[in-house]
C-alpha cells in the first residue's frame, strides 16, 4: 500500500534581477519529467511513496542576510511565503517542504578521475601519464 506524502514546494528568489524559472519547467523538473525529483523517489521506493497531492506555491521574493546556510534560506523562504499568503489552506495538511532558492550557486571540485591522485585505484598507465589540473565545476 502506498504512503501518501504531501509536500509543499516553495520557490523563492533572492535576486530580483534574475528572472524566475517558468512554471512548466519547474513542474517538469520536480514533478512530471522523466528525471523529476518526486518521480525519482516514487520509482526508487517502487511506488511506496506517493506525492500525488503535493503543492507547488507561486514564486516569492525573499531576502537572504549574511547567513546563507540552507536553514537560513529555508526560514527566509517560509517567511516570504507566509507574508504573501498569511494562512494558506494547504499548510496544515503538508508533511514537509522543499525549498528552491533561486538563483543558486555552488562551486565544487570535479570528482577524481580514475587513476588520478584522488582515485583509490591507479593503473600503471595513469600513474605515469600527465594529469591535467583540476578545475572547479560551477552549478547554476
């Protein structure tokens, strides 16, 4: 038997000079697309989790202060949504929230290549070959 999980998806923008992501793109990315986040969890649990009644809220603008941690951004997004919709009827029935903070930026190193110093396994060829310098990968 499937377990119904109702999530509220808050889409919050912290830079008003950046346009919001259109609703159809958000719906596809999070709910209905072949590689959508909620579809992944439904497939991974073999249908045990059911997100059918989840709600995607309209975009809100939020202010992020010096603390840019995930928790601080989540609080700012919830506060912005509550300011725009003081008592949304969906709130009491939600099991959890997903917060999309836009625009997002994360810089991280590329994962180690097979045979590189960061790799656990090294082949003879890789150990003598010239290795390119590691570059950062920037996620939008």
